């Protein structure tokens, strides 16, 4: 009987302690509104959206949603491709990529020019605007295969690349700890990967207007490392991105938009 009584007291103690822990956590589990931040330090559009919750007086966990919008090809890459094309036979390149499809394109020329796909369904306005000019250029080369027409087709595709952008969305979760000396919330991640990458972040709230800013530093402790793609880590230098709540209109020239593969 005495043993049962002790067991009951022990169980009560465990339950009481658990309730204290849960009550402590609930007291500090509060939403911290940070929202949208963006940086002008990147080569393209770089937006972050923070959804944060304070877990304790000195600890905060944030879900971070990132949107990157960047040009599909840089002007340097386009110039390199133009030089490569000038040194090759455009008709041979065309036949390698589209030769097997020419018969189907020519047979369905009437449908395609009328805005109807090979499957018999009308093109959507977006599909028609994005791809019809390229398809018509393919048909021209298929019907009258010459180097001049093939060259014109590849230049058309490069011009479309120049006006194309890639969009990439990402989600991560970051835990921040309050640094009392600077009154900033600090995160540290790393080292990770063959480059020995460290990512240091600092969230700071302006005491006057209560808006937030974020600074993220990426450090490489092993710049001589090699990535799985075979690229050297030295191609990806250390950098700092300063994010602000100030939004700014930007012009990227994104007439065509593609999803950036993960």
C-alpha cells in the first residue's frame, strides 16, 4: 500500500512538472510580426517573408519563405552563345534538335497558325503569347531548311532568353537567440557541405518605428572544396545581404517566366 501511495505521488509530481513546462512555453509562445523584407544586394529580386513565434524570452523560431526572380541568362552568357552559334552550322544544329519533329509540325501548320494545338485543343492566351512565334519559326525552317533560316530561329530563341526570367521559391526554418548586448536576434548555421559554409543571420527591430531589418552573411571555410557538380567552391564567394522592410519597384524585363528547377 505504501509503495502504491509513493507511486501515485511520483506520478502526480511528473504531471505537475509537465504542466509547469507547458505553462512556461505557453507564456512565451507569441507571434512576432516581421513580414516582408527584401534586398538590393543580390543580382536579381530576392524577397523574404518571415513568420515568427517567440518560444521563450530569448529564443524565437521563424518560418522563412524566399522568392528569387532572376534573368534566365546573363548578357555574358548570351554573348558566349552567340559566338558559339557563329562558329557552328546552324542548320545541322537545328536538324539535331528538331529534325524528328518537323513532319508533325508541317502537317499541323494550319491548326497551329489558327491557334489550335496538335491535340486539337485551342491554345490558351498565355501559351499562344509565349510559344507561338517560336513554333512558327520552327515550321519555316522545316519547310525550307536553309542555314539563314536556322540562324534566324536560334537568334529568336536567344532573344526570348534575354527577356526570360526564372522564379524559385524556397522555405526554411531558422531559430534565433537574443543577443542582449546588441539587442539583435542571432542565428548560426554550419559548417555544411564541401565548402564548409557558415550562414550567420541577425534580425534587428528599429526601436522608433518598430520595423525589422535582417543581415545575412555567408562564409566559406573551405574555398578549395569541390561541389558534387564538379564546380569549385571558389566560384561562390563569401557575401553579405542586407534586407529591409523598404520595398522598391524593380524592372527585370521578364516578358517570359519559367519555374527554376529545384
